[in-house]
C-alpha cells in the first residue's frame, strides 16, 4: 500500500454474525464496484456474539474472494493476538503474540481466507508476557516467507511500537498503526466504549508525522452511528463541553458542502495531518455508498480551520 493513498477501508467485523453472508456479499460487491480495495478483518471477529467462534468474518471474506475470483483486486488486512483460546471466554485467554501463536494464527487465517498471503498483518492487542523480540522476529519471518506483505500494530502503547521497530533493525517491521479516532474527541479520564480500544493521542500523531514509512488507520471513525442516528448515543467519554461545539461546526460545514455529517467526518480524516485511512464498518449497502461518496469532498482551508479549532 502506498503511504499517500487517499482511500477508505471496509470494516468487516460483523460479517457472518450480525451481517448475514448474503448481505456481506452485496456489501463487498458494491464496495469494490465503487473503487474500494482495502478489507479489514481479524481472526477473532466476532467471538463475543452468541454462538460465534471468531472464524466468521474471515470465512465470509474467503468465500466471497473465491466466488468472485477477486483476490488480486483487494488488499487483505487481518489481525492476530486477540483470539480466545477457551470457548466462552474473553481476552483473558487470548492467544497472545508468542512465536508459536503467531505462526498458528497466520496459517489459520490464510486457510479461512483461502489465500496464500495477507497483505497487511497486524498484532491486535499487546502481549507483555512474551519478549518483544520474539514477536518481532516471528512477524519478520512471515514477511520473509511470503505469508505477509506488510506489518501493522493495533492498540499498543507508542513506546512499545517504537521499541519493536528498533528491535527489527533491517528486518521487516511495523509500518501500519491502527487505533480508535474520529472528529469528536473523548475525555482522557473516562473509559472508551470498549476496554480493548486505544485512542489516538497527540503523541501518536506527532510520531506518525515524523516517521515517513508509517500509515495511520482509524477504527470507529463514525462512532457506530453516533453522529447521525437518533437511536445511537455518543459514548459517555465524549460528553464534555467541547463536543457540542465540534458538532455545531460539523453541521455548518456539512450544510456548506451538501454532505452528510458522516461524510464530513471522513473528509476531515482523509486529508488529516498526518494522513489517516478510515475503517468504516457497515451493515447495509447504502452505508457503503455514503462512505465511498465522502471521497469526493475536500475541505477548503476555512472549513478545516473551523473544524480543527472548534471545542478546543
């Protein structure tokens, strides 16, 4: 993937669970028809749903790839480390990031996806029980062996990311970062909606700006519908005096552009400094169409300044 590519990734967390396979196929078809190429999944989506194992999202994508003959037309992004090893449990029994776990996880993901390579392979959550060098070398081996193209890290402390990159030396290293980020900003003293989520910080943004090979991906950019759906509340972590001011600026710019609030949020991310690749999770074809249409909107200097300065 090119570091400067202005695009949107399709989040597929619900595929095979909250989004049935037929609907998932329609979403994937429409996404690629509209020029989308990046599919983001994980080896544990969505294990927490009743009756699910974590196989579901990768398996649905694998079936779609095979049915459509689409493997060479998309970028596959998947993750390891956060899959429970005991049925019915949570992250307390996660597989972790030992060499053995990483090797087993990638082979299982390749099988479910029906492919011989993963374009961007991520460590999903931290595992401080394993020496960092062990994880770094196991991941580099995957790239050297052709099973992974590039490496990413999600929800890790910034200092751990930098240490891992340093430990890699001349071997393949993390070049993609994935964290929670949106236009509305949460309080730092309140928990995010999921205990596994880690939010973008000013330190992280500064880090990405100054490391030319890094690409920042953002999950939950639309707050699960919080900007537009009356039946979805913006999470409590975003309940502070700055949020109404940012929402007012968002509505003002949306009116000027003739865009939806979601589209303005995505436009703000797409031309962010540093550049951000938003991951948009959807359950309907219409949501894919709205998200991909955001690519046509470019904020002018005045609009970006008003959005950036609101509520700060």
